[in-house]
C-alpha cells in the first residue's frame, strides 16, 4: 500500500491589499485608531485546506501611524512600545482550527515589548481567487483583543475627574491578502 503525502504550499503577504489596525479607548469615551504601515505575513498550508496552517506575522513598531506625529512619537518611546529596544511585534501560530465554512480560530504566541503570551484570534476566511494577472490569492480578516498591561504597556495618566487617559484593551483588526508562492 502506497501512502501519498500532501505537498506544502507557501503563501506570502500581498502588502498592497492588506492592512493592520488597532483601536484603543481614549478617556473611555472615544476610540483612537492606529495602523502599522510596515508588516509581513506568511502562511504554510498542507494540501488544499487551511486547517492547521502555520502562520507568521511581524509588524515594525517604527511604522506606527495614528494620524498624529506627537502621539506616534510617544507610542514609539520607552513609555509605550520602546521601539529602539523592541523594534517589532512578532506572532507565530500554534494552531489554526476551522470552526465553520469561513470561520477559523487562530492561536499563537505574540511577542510585544519582550513579553510573549499565547493569544486567540478570530479569522474570517474571505475565500480564494485568481487575480487578473494569474496570481492565486486568499483573504482573511483577523480580529481579536489583547490587554496592553499583559505586555508591560502600562503608561497612563489620570484625568482631573479620576479617569484614565488610555484604556487597557487593544482591539486588533487585520485584513490580510496572501499570494500563493
């Protein structure tokens, strides 16, 4: 009896059709949105399915953009991300489990400011398509939430009324398009 092995497929980020955003409460009454303009992602699938894909992601802290240069400089400083000492956020999957036709659970280790924690994210599969140039593409919207205090991102200020300036929870939203290598 012959066992047929399934081949691995490597997928690379299409940066022109991808984005990475985060959202955090400001003064607990509104939300500030930021992006990372420089990031990479890749995936390795086995056979024709995304189940158990191995996924890696990294973002350059110095590419942070909240549409306010002063705030961006503060976020890059040692009081927040400390970009000089910790220039990247890194993520490596530990599992990628299909929950329904287009829903996956992505678990992995994220390293932020020298602290590594296991997190769980939701990944909505948008599908696969061949673009007009013959490139095979796949799309995912990945979302989740982390507590910034878990990663030693503890800077805050107190308002006159006793409230905090920056909320503890950070929402992550990534729209990722990958191209089959």
